[in-house]
DNA sequence: GCGACAG
DNA sequence: ATCTTGTCGC
C-alpha cells in the first residue's frame, strides 16, 4: 500500500466531514456501538455492531462480520484496516442507528480523519469517536474526580475532549466523528455512561468484538 | 536526530 | 489488537 496516496485520500475526505450537529432525530431513538477485533493471528478481521435503544440503553440487535484482513496496523491509518469489516457488519444491521459510537478517534487525528470520521462519511451517519488512548493533541492534567474533563487541542484547535469517565481509571478520548460537534459528542458519551469506564454502546461492542467471556455466557453467538 | 504512535 | 492468572488496591 502507498502511504502517501492514503495520506492524500485522508486529507481530501477530511474536508467532507461535517463537524456541526446535523441530527435528523434529537434525541436519538437508537444508538449503536462499533468495534473491531482479530482472529487467527490477525489474518481475520472481526467487526461487531451493537444496537441499543435510547434511553433504556438495552441491547436490541447485534451483528458480527468476518473478512480477510487487508492491511497491517499503522498508526494514523487505522480506518483503512477496519472499515471493510465494519461495512460488512453495517449491511447486516436491520435497524440503522441515529448515532454511532466508534472505537477509536474521530477528528482527533493528524489529518482529521480517524476511523469514526471515515466510517461516518462512508455510511453517512452521525458518529462519535471513543478512544481509550491518545493519538495526537495536547491537554492539561485532569482532576481525579469522575466527570473531570479537558479539551484536546492540536495545532491551535479543539479536536475533542479528554474525560475521566470513572474513578481511578485512565481517561477516554472523545472526538466528533461526522455530523456531530465537540460538545455534542461529549454530551452523548456522558449520557451513555452507566458506572463503567466505557459508555454502554462501546462497552457492548468491545465485549462482542473481543469475544469476552461475559457474552459467551449469555449465549450470544459470535 | 529523538520520541510518539487509535486498534 | 493479541498472548493470558492471579493479584494488589480502592
């Protein structure tokens, strides 16, 4: 693969990302979570999509898609590695969500096209990037209290928020994916918090994509 | 040149 | 991401 060509594509596509709120439904009726895992030493990519009903936040649909892995992991180019499997799972989803949480960055990316933004553009759905670690940007130290937050800044602009979602846990890196603003992205993530570090949509998608025992026990087929 | 670096 | 049990701390 040609890294320079991919960079060019990112720059071009990033210009199409809508950073303002553009909801057709407010509040959303369905919020989905997306995550990707790997099998067979990385040869197979497994994408999971879970659909929750709002405001109950109950799981009402889940889909898993598997495809042959096409690209290695390269920091800054994660979306090219993950979106094919995510698209496959998306097509299987019977009820499309009004808002989608994607595991990874949104615009908090060197060229403003993290996987949440890239995938949001591809399926034209409002998305929010929820990452467990930082890719780029700087931020002031956070307080120890849950709810403590700091803006994530890069090249003079706010690209997201750093949020302490739970006591004694590392913070979350939240950024707009597509058709969502910085503040709205933070708002919906906080609204979906239920006592765990990760918001419900992401927590379920994470568990399903990573084949966590808790889900195997519930008899959910992967 | 050196360090950082989503999943 | 993934390989993997118990264990320390709140």
